[in-house]
C-alpha cells in the first residue's frame, strides 16, 4: 500500500468513525471494539487506530487504562463551554480580519454567500440551500484573516458535540420560530461582515461571539423542551443525563 492509499484509508476511517460516534452508535462511556469496528467498516486496524488517536485528540474518545478507547461523556456544561470556545475563536478570527483586512478573494466570496443566504431566508424559506451556505459562511469567517492557526483551531472547536455552526441545523425545522431564528442569524451574519469591512475589530469580535450563542439557545430548547429531538443533533447522545 503506497502513501496516498494509506492517507485515503485514514481519511475514510476518521470520517466514518467520527460519524458513528456523533450519531449515537456508541453511548458515552461505551468501549469501541477494534476488531468488530474494523470488520464493520471494512478497514484494517492500522488506519482505524490512527483515526481513534485523532478522535482522542479531538475529545470525542477517551483512552482506557487497560487499553483501547471508549466514547467520551459530556455534561451540558461541557457543551456550553464548547459553544463558548467556538464563539471566542470565531470572534478572534473576525477581529483579526477587521484589523488586518479581509483576504480579497474570500471577502468577495463572502459577499456572494451572504446574498444567497438573503434569498434562502426570504419568502418561502429554502432550508436545503441555507444549511450548506451557513456552513460556508462560518468557514470563510475562520479564514478571512489569513491565519492558518486560527482557522485550524476554529475547525477543531467545532468538532466537539453540538458546537459546530451546523449542529442544530438537523431538526431545526421542528423548533418553534425556527424561521425567525434563521432570519435573526442571517442579520447577525451581515452585521459581523459589515463590522469586518468597516475595520471595527472589537465590534466584529463581540458580534461573532454573540452569534455563536444561538447554538446555546437551541441546546437549551432541545434538552429541556423537546428531548426527543436530541437524536437529530450529532453528539447530543454523548451528554450524560
């Protein structure tokens, strides 16, 4: 097996294993049986172990003293902290973009994305279009300042359960006033980018941090009012009751 094929096997193992954990195939604290998992995914144990190592680093898995890994357990406070951390990092990305000046190519694409999001939330809500555009907005925001370090850490923080900007998109249509929630989110998107373009670093940072807290509002609703929706949100099955 050459290097390119090994890399492809690792990427596949990581993607599929992360999906299994976030989608509730393993309860918090449940051990992952390597042999069974390798057979299930049709992978050798080497890329699987590499993927498990990465998910330990991301915080989705924990080492077991006697060997192997188990799915991590999270409290609601942990998820609040993860959402807050993403907000801090996205706020830093927004401030740096405002202070340094946004990368022109990415800023041009951001204008296009915001225009398409405006269309998606106007009139009859186009939820199918909104979801990938929302994800792209946040990806662009993380990269606008041209800092690979910030972009990497934003991505890392967003991999924690329910911390991703897209985490509550699944099942969002079942949340009361979700149309207004998405319309409000789009207004915030525009305010953040306007502050960046106007070189208002502190304002851009504050707006981005406040925007991230929408995920916390959705988390409170799902866990308190409609717990059956939790299965639609990747990673919520890992929250300890």
